[in-house]
C-alpha cells in the first residue's frame, strides 16, 4: 500500500529465520526471561506479550527497557542495533564521565559493548535534563575524580545509596517534606556525581540510574509536600523523561501518579485524570499488581471529585476498592506501601468533601484518623486537616476541634508538611468568621502553630 512506512524488518527477519510466529516468539521470550531472572541476569521478573512484541516489529519500534534489551540480545544472539532498534538519544548529547570496569567472568555473556553502554547511561540523563528545560542542580559542572582518588562503586555502595533513598521516603511518610527536600536534593546531586565520575560495572550503572530515577520522583514529591510546586514540576518532568528514555514503565507509573496528585491541588482535575490514564497504559506494560492499579484508580477518583464529576468518581472509587481488596503481593513496589486501608479511607473522604458530601466525609475521615499508624503520621496529618475542614463546613465544631487538637500533637512531634499546614490555615480562616468564642480561641491557637518551615 502506497505511503505505508516499512516495519522493523531486521527484527522480523531474525524471527522468521527462527521459523517463529509473533505469538510463538513472545512465548519463547517470556520463558527465556524466567531463566535469565533465575540466573540473576535480569533486574526483575518480566514477560513479553504479543502486543508488546508487535510494537517492536512496528514501523517506529519503542526503545526496549534494559531487561528487554538483554532478553532480545540473548534470544536472537545479535546486538540490539542489529535487531532494528535505535536509542532515543544522539552522541552529541552524551557527557563525558563514567568509566565502566571490564566485565568479570560471570558477566562475559553480556552482549552489549561497555563503551556503548556508557553512552546509553550518560545520554539518557543528558537528554532528560535538557528536555526539562531548567538549570537543575546537577547541571553545575563538577570536578572529575582525580587519578589519585578513584571513585569505585560496587554492590555495597549501591545498597547504601538505595537504602538512603528508602530512608528519605520513610522520613517523608512520618514527618513530611518541609525540611526534607533540600537533603534529598543533595543526595541526588551526589548520585549524579557518582554516575558521571565513578568507575563501575555495567550492572552497577543500571542500578545507579534506577536509584537516580526513583530519587528524582521522590524529590518531586517532597517539593510538592513542601509547597514548592514549581520545583516539584521540574523534578517530576525529569523523572518522567528518564523513564520514557530508558523504557522504565514502573518509574513512569509512579511519577505520573505523583503528578496526578499534584494536579488536583493545582486545580487541574482534567490533567490529573489524563495523567492517571497514561499511567494505566504504563502499568499494563509491566503487568502491575493490583495495589498499583488501586493507587492509580484513587488518583483518578480524586481528579473526578475535584472536577465535580460525581459519576466518574463513583466508578473510579469502586474500582480502587475492588483492586485494593485483592490484597498485596510480593511484586508490590515499595512506593505503594503507604496505601493501607486507613489511607484509602482518608482519600475517599477527601473526595467526598470535594463533592460537597461533608457529613459523609467527616465519618470517613474520622475513621481513617483513628486507624492510621504512627509510621504514616504525615498522611494522618492531612486526614486530620481535611477532617477539620469538612466538619467546619458541616457545622460540626466538635469534630473540627478534635481534628485541630490532634494536628497540634503531630506538629509538636515534628511534622513539617507545609501542605498540611496550608490546609489548617484554611480551617483557621473559616473559624475567624464565626461569632462563637470557642471558635475564636481555636483560630488563635491555629495561628500560633501554622508556620512555614524555613
């Protein structure tokens, strides 16, 4: 047919030379993926659907993520470029920096040339930074490691960096991002310094970039919680660019979920719903477990509720609870750990309040506040702030006072979520308009507590 673009002939020819249909090839690739995962050659368990394989043979095949590249090269015994794939970056965007160690005996089966891998590792980061369009902190030139102090990075260092990133997320859940985002940015700066100037193996390089991507979206979330909304958008955009360039669907899913939550607070509910639906497409690609999909569904519900779409909300909240009730699995990523029953109940209550269902919201938010554990105190703080607001709108001063007093205890305990404090400020402003002396006293007490972290 005239005007039809040629498909990926190189991959197609490789498949046909093995006398395989697309369906049979996808099956064999999935079976090989299990073997490679057991052998430790893939970073996570993966599979190849017929739909995914057909995309690879399309006219414009997407760049496979790292595990799929290893899988394809191993299966067809050809380099990824010989299978018709072109990386989405160019060499003029690649910075100088990281030096890869020669592979050891256990790594000799790797087909990818270390020098090319170095370009891939650096290029994805460089293009992502350029696409973000901002002077991010790690763009500042740094001195390269001297020959007398070589930065060798191995498994122990990677484990330490990964655990530090987990610790930052845990601190955020407990205390909020008000005093955390600067420390996280410094940590990210150091990770990028190691990527650019360190000496490491190909596998370590992949892990460093994985840590960098997850830390970048975490930093975006910390900035969002600290009401540094412009900064949050920069880091979310950078994390999403990294995910797209490297084919990291889990990172894209997480980042889009974060962006959807921010969009709700920025008064962009349609954008929030759109982000959720794009995230769903990425979640499909890695066969995300139910808890991930429950998170995306509640984020979509929040967008519908803020936009006043009650029918859209009811459909999304029902889907979220159905998926949540499927329970957890060993495939659940760490970043869904916060979504317990108390949190989902809180988020539904917030949605009900946005829809004007304040009495129903008060019941849900009160239940959630009493269920939530201490490790998720920041989320309990948001629940209490929204409870105070919903109770105020339903003229339930007792619940407003209860929520405010519980919030004071959290602030005294070190909670620094600027987002929560802002919500309490809205409650304070509402109380000042009431003639009741008790409301005036509570408003004055709130004023004494509501300060933005320096």
